[in-house]
C-alpha cells in the first residue's frame, strides 16, 4: 500500500520502495569552505513515512574538487545525525601519527555501510593512479563509517577508538529530521559537496512461533472434525 511521503526540508527526492525502505536523494553541489573547520555545509531533510522502526541505515556521499582545484580527503570531517544520535562518517581519513595530512585521494563517491567488506574507511589505502602525471583519483566503493566520535578532527588518528556506527540508529523512528554535516579542516584544496543519499530499511518483526503453530493446530483440528463427521 502506497502512502503520501513528504520532504519538508532540504533539497531532494524521497521515494518508498515497497513498504520497507525509504530512499532520500539530495543533490546540492555546494562549496565546502576550504579550511573552514567547524564551519561547514549542513543539509537537513525531514522524512514523513509509514515506517515506524529502523532496521538498517546506509548513506551514500559524493564530494568532488572545486573547478580547477583538487580535493584532499584527509581534510574532511562528516557526520549524520537523527533523533539526538550522531554517527561520524569521516574524521580526517588516512590520518596517522606519521601522516598528519591523511588520505591524498581526490574526493569521494562512496556508500557507508556497517557491513561493508572494505572495512573502516579511515584505514583504506590510497587509490592507485596509473599515470602519476594525472590528477589523483577519487575514492569509490562501499566502506564502514569512520566512527571516531570521541576525538576532535584536529587530533583524529587511525588509533583513535571507533565509538559510533550506523547501527546506532536501529530501533529508532525513521521519521523526522536527518542532518548531514561536512567540513574541511585543511587548506589549499577546495572541494564541494555534490550529493548525498539516505537509505533506511524498516525493521521487520519476527513471527511468533507459538502463534504460527497454534494456527496450524487449529487447521488440523478442523480437518479431523470434518473427517470424523
């Protein structure tokens, strides 16, 4: 059964796939202030849907270099928040004690998924550029969120503990505001937030075995009575 879905804030398109999944695609193409630190880009969408309980959340994110420039992925900090819960997606990825600049990759076209086989995005190896004379390539694929929420972006390292995951949204009501925040803690590499996409899958309650068995028993009892009659 289809019901009316409304997008009350932000710029995007919200769709309901069947009755179990919400997808909100939000094109922006907005400049991320270079070296802005705590001053970044915030995008909020408000979801109204028939779904009641979150079973799984994934997020797709695209960051690209500004015209005539190149992005530097080790500069970026990003989080997704909803209902008082905040999950860190990026926290200066690639940054270590011996590499304070972090990942040199030129932008992102990634999906964040707690079960992604690529593992922790903070630890990904740099993308290999076949031709060193060409601009560095963007990072693509599916990755687990950075999750390093207990440390400031100015101090985040590979050894910092991962404290937040997308599964932290599970069990919550999907309706209401979802906010993506992206900022740049480095200078000299200008980038833009191109788009992001939120995917929410509803939790499906397990059937009660006793109820199912009882139903089978009642059917069998009815058949036995008919045959006996």
